[in-house]
C-alpha cells in the first residue's frame, strides 16, 4: 500500500483522479478498452468532480461498474447511489456502458448475480473506493467476509455504518437508513489491477490508522488493502492525523 497525504480534500481528489485516469489511458492504449469501479458517498465528491475533467480519456472505450447500493431505496431518494452516480459521473462522460445495481429489484439475489456476471467478464483496471468510519470497504461491515468469491453480496448494515450515513446528512433519521444493501465483495474488489482508495475528513482518522497500521482482520475490513499489489491510499491531512508512522 502506497500512502499519499494531501493538504485538503480537493487536492486529494485531484490526485486520485489523475492516478485513475492514467491507468485508464494505459489500458485503452494496450487493449483498446478499459473498465473501472466507482464508489459513492462524501469521500468521492472531489474524486469524481476531478475525474470527469481529466483530459485525453476516451470514455467511449470505458465500461463502469457500481460498487454498492442500498436495498429498497427509490432512485429519486437523495441517498440513492444510482442517482448519485448518474448525476456526478455517468451523465458527465460518454461511457461505453455503465452497469448499475438496482436496489429496487424484486429479487436482490438475482440482481447481484446479474451484475456479477457482467463484472467478471473482463478485467477491472482501476477501482475507486473509500473507507467507512467503522473501517468498512464498500458495504462490507465488520466482521467482513474475506473468503467468499461471489462478486456481489446482499449484506446487513451495522449500526455504526447506518449512523455514518445519517451523520453525513443523507437521511432524516436512523430509522430511515436501510438495513441491507448490495455490495461488491472484498475479494472481488481485490481483483482490480489498481485500487485508488480516497479518504478525507478527520472522522475517518481512527479507521485509517487501523486499516494502515493494524493487523489485517475482518474486524477492520479495509485492512485487507494492505495485501493488494497496487493500492494507493489518498488522504487529506485530517484523515491522516492519527497515523503514527508518518
């Protein structure tokens, strides 16, 4: 794991976007196409804003995949990740294709298998991800399943995760936060050739320290990133504030 500490979230986002865009350009040059995974949430605001402005990316040769989505949340809800990605990414660049997770599907198990088959049909060049306040990776809350090879899972959201969503202003009450989601599995995320993990904000500092300096453990799902061959952890000063090995 390589760690970069930037002055603020905007600088972090530009650096993350530049790293990911470089991977996409190289993949297109080598194979004529590329694929990426995009995350959502407050940690990705600056990343996606910078990514859509990156020059010389032939987006018509790029296929995108959705990292996770709440179950049962309408598309027009402010917290809908489908809505978030359509607004901040999909509508901004002319992608070859973008494969959403439909959290309103009548059969969530069939939906996770449908998108999983599409996901595993080609290599993933870069995955943009974040780290939750509870150390989660995607919606894999602790203790995360480090063994399953299923591309996507139906997962239960723990209270810490749900309180984070409430605290970020996506919902009016804890009761309104869904209790389940569709999430890319930990092992599937690790299949990405390159991982760019962006984490701003001091409220994530404890989770960052545990993921970077602690043992690899399902109790801190993001700690598994220590084992990836090409992962860059992009932090702002606030998120890096509790690291002891600066």
